C-alpha cells in the first residue's frame, strides 16, 4: 500500500521496502496515524526547532494525544501494552517522517518508562504516574551519564543515596540528560545507600521537575537541536516510595529494563534517521535534471548504485532490529511486564543483551554512514537547508557517540566473542593478574618495598576501622 503524505503519495522510499510482516494490522494502522501526525505537526516543528533550538513540546503533546507516551505501559495500568516490535516501529516512524530530536526525547522517555514499569506493581506513586502520563502529557527522561565517567554510564561516581528519617536523601550530578529542565519527571541511578566501593551496587530513584536542577535552554550543539540535553543536579530528600524497586536493584534494572529498551529505541530511531536521509535524497535526485544530457541525477548508474547499497544497508539494520524485537516479544509473551510482579528475579530480556547492543551499533553506524553518502549524491544542493538533508546529516551523528558509544560497543562484543560474557567485567572488578605481575616485575627492590608498605598501611587502616 502507498504511504500517504498529506494528500499525496510519500516522496521517499516506497512502502514495499517496509518489512511489514513483523507488524500486526493494528500496528500498521497506528503507523498510518502517526505518519499523518508527523506530516501535520512533528515535521514542521522539526524544521522550526532546528532553527530556533526550541524544545518541541507541541510534538510531545501530539504523541500524548495518540496515547504513545504510555505505549509500553500495561493496559491494566492505563497504557497501550505495546510490544517490542511496536515500540521499534514507533521510534522509527517518529524519526523518519517526523523529527529526530523528538525521537530521541521519546527514546529517553520510553527508557525511563521501562525502568518504572519494571517495578511498578505495589508502588502507588509509580502506578499513579504511569496512569496519567498520556492524559496529562507528562514527559520523562533517564538521567544516567556521570560527569566523571562519560559514556560508561553504569559508573555513577558523583552520586549517592542515604536513608534519612523522611525517606531518601539523594545526590547526583549528571553530565547529559535529554529534556534537561523540560521533563516533568526523571529517573536517575545512584550508588546504593550501603555502597562500599562496588559499582554494581546501584539504586534507581524517581524525581519530579521541582526536585531537579536542570539546564533548560543551554543546549548548544551540532545537531539534535530540539533535544535539549544538558547537565542535571539533584540534592534532595524524597519519600520512601520514590525508590524504584529496592536498594541495590539498579544492576538488574539496567540488564532487564533500561538496556534492552534503550538499544531497541536507538535502533528504531537511527534506522528512521537513515531512512529519512534516503527519502529526502530520493526526492532531490529524481527531480534535479542535467539538461545537457537530458537526464536526472537519479538516472546516472553510479547514483543508482549508491542508493542500492544504501537501501540494502537500511534493510539489514532494520531486519536485525525487528528480529531482535520479535525475539524479545517471544521471550516475554508479547512484551509483558507483569512477569516481574510474579517473579522479581525473572530475566527474560537480559538473555538478549548481546543482540540488543549489536542493534544499537548497526543502526547508528547505518545512519552515520548513509547520511554522508546521501549528501554526496545530492551534491551542492544537499548542503542547502531546503532539501532537508543537512539537518538530518547533523542529527545522524549523535547516535554513534551516545552511550555505549560504538567504540565501546564494538570492543564489548569483540571481547565477549573472544573470551565469553564473563570476561566483560562491567564494573571493573576482576584483577588482571598477568598484567599486574608484569608491571610489578618492572620495579626494583626499593619500588617493591614501597608498594608493600603502601598495601600494608591500607590493610592496617582497614583492620583498625573494623575493630
Ligand atoms: C544528543 C545527546 C543526548 C543525550 N542524552 C542523554 C540522556 O538523556 N541521559 C544520559 O544519561 N545521557 C545522555 N547523553 C550522554 C551519552 O549517552 C553519552 O554518555 C555521552 O555522549 C558520552 O560523551 P562523553 O563526551 O562523555 O564521551 P566519553 O565517554 O568521554 O568518550 C570519548 C571518546 O572515547 C571513546 N571511548 C571511551 N571508552 C572507550 C574504550 N573503552 N575503548 C575505546 N574508545 C573508548 C568513546 O567512544 C568516544 O569516542 C546524551 C548525549 C547526546 C550527544
């Protein structure tokens, strides 16, 4: 079926290139509705927000009207109960036809929703928030990245939490947070109240706008202008029920909720950005003529070759993402979250971690690379704003560097492949004895004595503290 764009057929890659066998009839209908909203609201605002750096609140309101802010929230809690395939399609559609900045805002919102929905049952505060997200248009975000540890967001060095009389005293500094100062609510990860140096001991908390010091209006970046990512500071006491799960639940939350959803949302969003580049470039090269040869740019075999390769790269990354999403749906009986309400230690999503990380790498690499190829194919005109490609080229660069960056991801996958998952050592806890002994071997006797004295003094202080 032809994709419609207002009253006309869509100018980009035809619908026959969509791997629609993954989608249900309802999901295809939802995509049609979403494309219409993209045409009428999201895309015009994408152009405007890119020019002015304004936060695209109207786009979020339009998504809330479609009941998409609570897309993955179970129906019993007032949501759509959308599965993993559905949420991948939604992210792809927002980024491709609408606004990449909005897609990234939506991604961080959905990651935060996943964190909440994972431990919602029995927490009246969380259940109440989830039930009002769409009706009150409450946009959330995930504030994780630490200023001292960058893209290794799972080391929240500048953070902590303490049990106090009225609840939890939480402090956190985050280097980047999408919707910083604009979000209505935030989830954030800190070291646990009983933290003793083990960074695997993390806790997750929920905060509202008035409890967080954001940085509205300070975002000044190459692309993703509407995204408004910026530092966040938290130093506040929150009631007891603002802990999501329980003290020390953070690592499981990462493995089971945050990471799988984040990687899928990256995949949908950046496949959408890459497809958007192909779409606008197709529009240009099929219109621009070279009268001296009586040909359009698209008629050159070399241009057809570039598009052929780009389309196949797109399909490889999309098929990969939808297939991982389908595997997650199969493992969770269609994207259910109540499995954790019956068995809090269940980990069906984490089984697919390896596959999820690869989806992030493949999609963000695809968007990064295809944006350059399309710019090249469009020539000088592609450099101009009205072709709509240069904005997408700038926006396409963010995914590669976002956490875990593609360098970190590739090394992680390589290490996993070479030595097995145990070798990953997420929190840098395993001692590399061969390296340690080699380094010690380089010391002369005085050097060795110095190290022995240092270690002895450390042991002595520990003994004294324990007594
Ligand atoms: C548009 C945008 C929105 C964002 N939104 C959010 C958000 O909502 N919430 C949030 O928590 N964070 C967010 N972030 C932060 C993001 O996820 C990353 O954590 C951040 O971009 C990392 O940047 P950095 O400068 O600290 O990079 P660094 O971590 O300092 O990395 C610098 C370079 O070193 C490389 N590198 C690092 N480690 C290794 C290694 N072991 N091997 C090889 N190379 C390595 C990296 O690949 C990179 O090229 C956002 C970032 C952007 C750009």
